[in-house]
């Protein structure tokens, strides 16, 4: 593949060939990352390697420590070698399993991920890994959560052009609530050319300096009834984040209203519908639950911003199976003037996207 790319005139490729070449380059990079990990795994003289690579030795030491992932997650690393995963995906899983108390538990997590991993984005894979870790070691997961709370902090990083970054590490629940609050503040601002991100940043500064407006935000957590009753320690699902420890989900459940959710045999949200074109709040909320709270476009993990009938109404019914949630960008892509993105729905609620280049991708309802 490297020889093929090295000899190609990239500027002369068709759009379809460019997509193929891009994927080939990613596979080559993944293979090269695997080679580096393999070498560092067995190479002891980090001083020698650091000098050769013109890197600080501590950086090479950290890379050597990360190479232990080859022992912890051998099958995912084999997928890295084949270019089916990239290094960031493998590291996302490794970060979540590294503190598990036994190799057998790590193997159980890998068992749960290895088949689906090549089809998932980094964020999707990280969320599934978080869930698998919580299921394999529920007690330890909550202990690590409590320990991690002590790592909350604020970090200041200088940036170019007179800017700086203020990064805050909080519990997932607190961070989600703060983010949603800033989003509400941003939407309440006067309409202008500022982006949503810019408005959130302005809202943060207003609140921090004491100019904020009091608002209420909803934080949605889905928790199995057995966990709520203390019969199991299965994790809860925090919208916009992923799975959280059972104790944290139970604690939050005690602070707010509950809403029942019935699942089918595939652990998908059962349908709820109406005969009108505009979906009522209950149907929109149910559709969001059906999609796990994120955009239904392949690979997208943005929160749902808009809803759309997959089959135009009235032929397409207004229910949670047929009504899909999208981020604003993918909603506009679906209804682009060219109409080159074709979206169809199977009876089992599998969503099919066919791109202008004829490439086919699918998404399915969220599995709770």
C-alpha cells in the first residue's frame, strides 16, 4: 500500500479514489504505530532510543509504558496492526482497562469489544469500553470513580495569538449539567454571527464573573430498574457522556422525576407514536432515547439538535422508530439541495446512508 501511494499522483485521483487513498494512509499509519509499540515493548535502553528519535527520554519512557497494551489487549492490537483500528482507539480502551484488578477481567472487556470495534468511532468505542468495565467490575468501577473525583482540577494552558485555554476536570454529571447550562445561556443571547461555541464561552465568562441568569437544566440518566432497586450493579447511561457507575446513577435518580421506558427483546426502546406531523415533546424525548441521545448519522456523536422523518410524512409515521434525531449539520446534509445522500429505514429500524460516491453505511437504534 505504501508503494502504491508513494507512486500515485494524488492530485489526479477521482473523489472515490481519494477516499480510498485516505483510508489506505490511515491503515499504513496504524501499522507503523504497531511497529513502534512492538519495538519499544522489547527495547530496554530508552536513552539510546530518545537520542535517535530526538525526543526527551521521558517521552520515550511513557511510550514504552503504553506499549504494554500489546500484552493487555492483544486482539485489539492485532486489529491495529491490520489497520482496522487506529492507535487512539486502542489507547481509549486501554485507559479504561488498565486499572482492572485481573487479566481475566481485561480479557472479558476485550471479548465484549473486539468484534464491533472496527465499526466504531473512538468515542463510541470508549463508551462501550466504559460500560464493559462497569459490568465486569461494578464494585471496583465505583471505587475508581470515587478515587477519580479527587483528581478534579482546573488547568491553564497558554495558546498563540493572545489566547489561552482553561480546562476543567469534573465528574461526568457535573460537567454535563454545566455544559447544558452554558448551552442554554448561549441560546438566550441575541442572535448574531457568533457560533454556538463562542456563545458558550461568553456565557461561561458571564457566569464566572457573576452576570449569569438562573436556569434549570435537565440531566438525563437511563438506569435499569434492577439497578435502581439495588439488585444489580449494571451501569446507568448519562446522555452525552456514556455509562456511569450504578451508585452515581442511583444518587441522581433520587434527585429528580422518573419516566418509565419499555425495551424490546433487542434492548431497543419500544415505539411511541402520534398521528400528527409535528412530534409532541414525549415522542421527541422517546426518539432521543431510541438513538441514545446522539445524532443518527454514521459515526456522529454530537447531541441531537433536530428531528426528521426518515420517510416523509404522512407516508412516514411520527414515531420514535421512524423519527430520527440529528445534529444540525447532518440534518442539513440529509436535505441538501443535491439530494445525493440517500437515507432509508429497514423494518427493524436499521438506518442506511448511501453517500454521493455510492458508499453504504448503517446505524442502529441504541442498545441499552
